[in-house]
C-alpha cells in the first residue's frame, strides 16, 4: 500500500534554510594542456570582445566606418561588409538557430565544452581568479590568510584585488556600449562626461553584474542560475565524451605508500592515490571521482592536476580524461575502446548547421538593395470622385540600401485604367513618376491610385506597385489591394 509522504517528512526542520549556503572554494593553480588551452581561448575571447569596436571598415563617405556597429538611432546593423536593416531581422534568427545547433553538436561530441572553455561566466571568473592568485597567493596561502583574519597587509591585498576587479568589470561594461556608437567618439564623450545618461547607466549595470557574478557568485551561477546544465543533461547520450574519472583503472584507491606495499605483495590496487589534487583545482569544488555531476563544467583542469601527479609517481597519465562509461566497461571486459564521433545525432546536427548556413548565405548573396513597402489608407478606404472613378490612397516607403544615390521610377499594375500619382512629384513619363532617393536612406511617399468608372471592379482587387532603378534596372515590388466604396 502506498504511503502518503507529508511535507514535514520531506523537510524535518520547517524553520531551516531553503537553500544550501555557499561553500568557499579556493581553486589551486595548475599547469598542463587544458590549462594552456583555457589561457589561449581566454586571451582570444577577451581580445575580440574588448578591441573589436575599434576595428575600422571603410564603407564610403557619409557611412560609419566601425567594423561592427549596432546603430539603433538609424536602425542599422553593420558587420564589416554586411549592412542589415530592421526588415532583415531574420538573419539574426538564423544565427541564433545555428548557435543553438552548434551548442548541441559540441555537447554530443565533448560534453560541456562551451561551459568549460567559452562561456562568458567561465572566462571572466577565470580572469578574476588569476588576479586573486597573483595578489593573495595560491590556494593554501589564501586559506591561511582568510583564517588569520583581517590584518593591514590583508586589507591592502583585498583593496588592490577588488580595485583591479572593478577596473576589469568597468572595462567590460564600457566595451559593451562601444558596440552601439562610434567607439573613439563615445570614449571621448565618456571621459569628458558628455555622453548620454543611458550609456553611463548601462556601463554601471554591466560593471556591477560582472563584478558580482565573476567575483563573488562564481560557481553558484553555473550550478543554480544557468539552465544549460539541465538542458545538456537531456541532450547528451552514452557516446558523448565527458571529463571522466576512469574508475576501472583508479580503483581501489589508496595512499602511495600503501599502494607500493600492496603491489610488492602482489595485490592489485588502483592508480588513484587519493591525493585530492583533482578536487583542489576544481573551480566548482566537486570530486570528479564521484561520477557525472551537475556542477562539473568540464573545464579539464582536474585532468592536468591528475596527470602531474601520475607523472611524479611514474604512472600512466589520463587517469582522468575525456571518456565515457561505454569504454570503461569495455576495458573492464578486456575489449578495445570504441569512439563514435560520427553517429546519427552528430550527422543530423552537422547537416542542419550546413543547411541553415547555406540558406543564410544564399539569401545574403541574393538580397536586394532596393525595397518597397506599401500601406493602404484606413480612413477612408476608398473615395468615389465626381466623374464616377474610384481613388485609393497609400503610403509607400522606398528603401535604398546601396551606398549611392539612386533615381527610381514608380508604376502600378492592376486594372487597365489604373493611374498612379505621387503627391509632390511630377511624372517624367506617362504614368511613371520618377523620384530621387539618397544612399542608405528610406523615402516615404504619398501615393494615389485612380481607376476609371468604366471598370467593373470587385469589392477588392489586387494591385502591384513596382519601383525600378532607372540606371541598373533593379526592381522591387509590393502587393496590396484596391477597394471600391
């Protein structure tokens, strides 16, 4: 018979804390292959983020020369030779889809590669840890100083550390706003206190969040705030390679002295000597030997720490390494290892990335630099003139996405007797008014379409507006409806 579990049984102490208190972690300095990879990726990522706004790209006179710029004031996004308008927001959708699938592919191949090496939280926390070690010393020194309490030297170290943290956080927030305006100009305005209040507010918000998340919350963000550990756990499979303690080789673990005595007596013991170096270097403070855990960000630092110990005691490296349970069981059964990087899900992810990327490249290479939008008047929808003809009004918006001025002609296709009039523009040719539109500009026109009384029109008849570049012949069109009273 099922027993009903009461809330008091789940939580014996109703007045106790709802959340686990943060345990102070002191990651130890480590060197090795994965630590070098992390240093390189940190330098590349931070270098791109901090200095990309200062890269110049010549787009011609009158246009911004910042290579990457999100120009909210003029509704433009510039990325080197690419210029995107608000109507082309679907390119961002495509990029987000590709980014998500790439994340899935990385997870199916190497676990939480994003979390361990490329996530902004990991990169900035790593940088803050480096500053902390440089000022306060390594793990044991930091633990000793904190246990001793506040001294004059300790206060000076803390002041210096937090000052550098704040400078990094401030530059992080400052670099972000530089993507929304001309970087050198905005920097000058920020220094002379002539920038807009919005810029200072956003710098303050991003400075605060970087300082708090990377300086204090650290692993708490990865364990409790970030949704990706839960998502990737549902996406992974048994063939994915993760940072793994190879218990088939490490167990039974014992101290180095006891292991040597056991081997001398002909007993079988594991290579793990229970030195806890893998725990000491872990930025989230877990023991990788306990198996797969939500808090493990797969940074690989425990691999470097274990390899260093194995080298010292003359044992094979990679007691901890990228592996999976399938290969561990195969080794225990005396079978060779099998690595299946090419399997159904990795092939599907790769194909999806290629398809979405190809679609985006095709649409980008075939995108028109002339566009037109038409909006029908709502009040009144139609007017019957004294001669019996019917007139509809429209607002036409012509977009010139090219870096040169253009002259275009406007015409309407629909009922045979339909005539077009652009308010304020003389017709250069019969029924085809011509207008000039500046480079990289939008021109709004008031357009009237009149149909003679001899036409036997339905309540609503499709009409098509065509805008043609008189020099290049490029055409843009938009369809609306012509209605009768």
